[in-house]
């Protein structure tokens, strides 16, 4: 008999918890989109080695914040691409001529 009452109490507690959670996450009073209060990781327009070495990411529950890492890696990839194009253009110029 004690086990039946215990199971009944756990069932009522579970249903109550689900009802409370359901109210908080649905309808007009639900939670809005996630926002961050952390500052963005900002690199200069043309980052140098020292700028990249100085980058620090905020630590989240299970590691670094993916949004900060992705944004910084995208910026670095664009800069590397720009430098590769500049290097290719310099290699195509005949020796002895300078870019003005």
C-alpha cells in the first residue's frame, strides 16, 4: 500500500512539474529568444599575430562560446583570403616593378 501511495505522489508531482514548465515555455508569456550580455570578440580590420594571440573567448558551460569562436574564425578566414589574393597579385608582377 505504501508503494502505491508513493507512486501516486510521484505521479502528481510529475504532472504538476510538467504543467508549470508548459506554462513557462508556451503562449504569450513564454521565454523570448536567447540573448547574450557578453561583449563580442573584436579583431582589428587587418589583424596581426599579436592581435590573434591576444584573443580570449568566454568560457561557457561546456567550453568556449561557439558564436564567438565562429565569428572570429570567419574574420580570420576573410583576412587570410585577402592576403592570399594580394600575394598572388604580387607574384604575377614582373620582378623590378613596384606597386604604387
